[in-house]
C-alpha cells in the first residue's frame, strides 16, 4: 500500500506541475 498513492501523486503532480 503506497505504490498506488505514489503513482497517482507522482502523475498528478508531474502533470499539474508542467
């Protein structure tokens, strides 16, 4: 439990950051 949150957060942050 954590990979999903990390993936979602990473993708969301990466997409939102750029």
